[in-house]
C-alpha cells in the first residue's frame, strides 16, 4: 500500500458527501412530516374538541319528566376525529422512519452521549408532542359521550404508542461502529475498498462472491457503500477472502465475533482484535505489515 493509499485510508469513518446530502434531505422530509402531524393534531383540537359551534342540541326527558336540552358531540365529528388521529400517526411514523434512515447514512458519534441519544431517539419523543395534548383533551371533553370518549381515547393511546415504538432506534448507527468495520476491511485487505450491488444490505470484501453474481458490482470505500444503502460489512469473511485468493488470518473467527458484537450494539470497545498472520501463506509481511499496522493504529486513534 502506497503512502497516498494510506493517507486515504486513515482517520475515523466519515460520511461521504452523497450520504450527507441524502441525510439532509431525509431529515428535512422527516421534520416536514412531523410538522404536518402536529398540524393535524392542532386542527383536531381547535376544529373539533374545542369548537362549540359544531355541537348538536340534544333533547331528553329527565327523571322528573322535565324536557331538557344539552349539547352533544356529533357522529360525523367523532368519525373525523378518529380519522385525524390515524392520519397524525401516519405522518409521525413515516417521518420517524426517514429520520432513522438519515441517521444510518450520516450517524452521530457516541463520544457525545447527549447528542447521540437525542439524534437517534428523537422519533420516539415526537409522538408525545403529537398525541399527548389531544389525549388529555379527549378525556377532559364534557361534550363527548362515554362511548365516544372511550373509543377515541383508546385509539389515540394505541396510535401514540405505535408511533413511539416505531420511532425508537434499537440499534443506532454510529461513527464508532462504522469505523470498526472500516478497520476490519483495512486489516484484511490493506485498504478501504469494498464491493456491493443493488440488492441486500451488506458490502463485501470480494467482488466475485455468489451473493453478487448476476448483479452490477460496484467497488468503493466503506463510506461509499453506506451511501449506497449498504450499512453493514458481511460476516462471511472467510469464504470471501478465499474466493478472491486473499490471506485468511488464523483468528478470523475472533474478528468476526467482534464485528458481530459491534453490529448488534453489544460492544463497549470499538477496537477489533489484530489479525494473527503467523504461518499464513500470502499474509502481509515486513514493510507491508508495518504500513498496515500504522494505518490501523491511525484509524483507531482517530476514532
């Protein structure tokens, strides 16, 4: 690997310009959808729940036989309220999915715990703004019948919970996770170069594997792969290295296990085990091995 190659490979993983551009657009769309959801909520509150002009006068006879009149929440308004609650949920959930996709294209760093948590779990908090006020007003409404209030309240709570769960990112991406996978690629190949195609969600260390057969294969950096919608390194590293005639380290299983822990969000340490090249035919030696170790050391230090 030349010095220029090393310069291109060192440093923590960074989103490509394409990923950053896509992420900005997705976040903009997500915010717009969240705003629409909150607008629907406001419309339902002021147009239905707090709008006395839509109430219908209902006459009834009390226990003393006296004719009394009272206001009631009309059936059409009740049906419209249910529809708006569902529409609110659709806007919020789609927005949350776009927000999570943006975070996987251009993730935050785990070094800033507060920013990392807020950025990745924002979609779980938006439903509080989009549903809590209307849920409270439904149960406090004095014009709705008990049945109407029970049904509308139940629907509001259910869709709010669905939206909140849909907004949670249970395994958020991070600069550190992507850096660990980039480290694995450099350790095994000597450079940040991987292969991917249109289908699937992983990128590969060999372009001739069966998973890519029949597809137009693209090569690029790990950042390019993420921009193309491939956020994870394949775990079939042994067979792929052999397929392309590359050296397979003795402790590859240990390396794969560490990568799996990183991908599943279980690893607290982002530095992967160093490859054991002892006795491996075709393994990097001498100056090549020193250059490779320097590149990985620089990458670990930057992350």
